[in-house]
């Protein structure tokens, strides 16, 4: 690109193909602020285009500016034109480096960039030279994982950009059919679950489907689940927690039952807030633990007395001794 030459001319906007996104990777953007600026002061930085035939041009840089020009009725504007012998690969790199110099790219834009780079470079070259440039770890797995996001429906990609769906959870949705993925997403998008809980719910649904050989639709037909989702008495966080518990109980019925019985027994022991009785993870193993805190000798004595009473609980003895 050392010999790249640029010529400035006024172009008819109709001669620039706004539907040609060969060099474009912008995704999930708003035009409102830029539009306001252009309406007030016009185009300060001319768009960069590449001539593809006589009086026909392809956008290299300035895609958003040109969209706004079309929307507000600008017919002609000053444009920067790349000399016609520059290769498409180099024109794409011009846009890539220009964007990297002044803004942070979102994960969908990175996936689009990688897919376009694959038109010009081998995967090993992209992994070594471009993934670090995009802030990604230089591994083939990362390349495959990132570019796979383009297989997701547009509304799911948008949900990632706007923080509705966690990126890691979105990758988990790739394991579902298109129909099942859409159904799972519709439920999750309305529950505002945290990152970890989104992933947990998706994993549990997938495991249930694999275990039972069923579709997501058959699981979501559950009356209990729909009663939770349709409830007028629960707020969004409460619905989210109920839905999470529903799928966890469906996936691990024995563990969840044991947990519920343990919580009930712990409540009956009346240990107070300063003492925590813990069961083995997933109830695998036979090692229980007690944690407590105190701020005085009297509180220490009181806690030890309560802890000593645990041995008199028939339910606790049955739990430990079987």
C-alpha cells in the first residue's frame, strides 16, 4: 500500500453503491449523533471509495456518513477515490486500520472482519497477524469460535451487542437447532439473568434435551414453566430465579430434592445468621462443614452451643449416617 494514491472529486451519490459491503464490517451502530453533526456542519472528512467500473464506486471508508447523506437527501459530495490498481485486500485493510485507530470494535464486527479476511489470507496468517490486532488470543479455536457467531440469527447477534445476551451464552446456543435456539433465546431475553446464570440455564436445557431425546419446544410446553413466565405476582428477577430453579430441578432432580430437604432441615435447626452449615458439593462425598463468626466471647459460646445441638438432630444424623 506504499504506492496508494488518492484523488479528490465530487461524486454523484447515486454512483456509489451503498449496498456493496465488500469492505464494510460495521455492525450494531446508531446514526443519530453523526446525523445531527452532519446536518449542522456537513461532511468534514470525505468518504473513501474505490472505482470498480466507469463511474461506479465501492465504499472503503465512510459507510455511515454515506447512509446519512442518502437519508437527508444529499445528492453530491466531495469524495476521496483510491487509484484503480489497488487490490481489494489492501482496500479492506485501509478500512480495518482506519477503524482500529479511532474506535473499539464489538465482537460481531470482529467476526465479520475475520470472515472477510478469510477471502484474502489463510487461517494461520489470520491467527498470527490479525487476531492479536483485534484483541483476541491467537489460536485457531478462537478464530473458529468467533466467526461462528455469524451463524446466529440477527436478533441474537443484536442481543449480544446490546448486552441482553452474554457472549459466552451465545456460543452455547450454537449447539441448538435454529428453531430451538430461537425459543430458548426468547425466554432468556425477557428474564435479565446474569452472565453465569444464562450459561447455566442454556447448558441445563441442552443436557435435558440430550438425555431425554426431546426438543426445546416439548420442555417449554411445561405448565409449571409457563405459570412462572405468565405470573403477574412475580417481578422479572423473581421469574428469572424460578426459571433457573425449574431447569436445574429438571436436570438434576435428585440433587435439587436433596438440597431442598437440606435447606429445610437447616432452617429447623435455628442456627441463626452467624452460623453456616454446608453440605458436600452436589452431595457427593460425606464431608460436611460448619462456618461461623463472632464478635465476643459470649457470642462464641452461644454459637458453639448451637453447633453442639446439631448432633441431636435426627434428620442430620440420618443424612450423615444414611
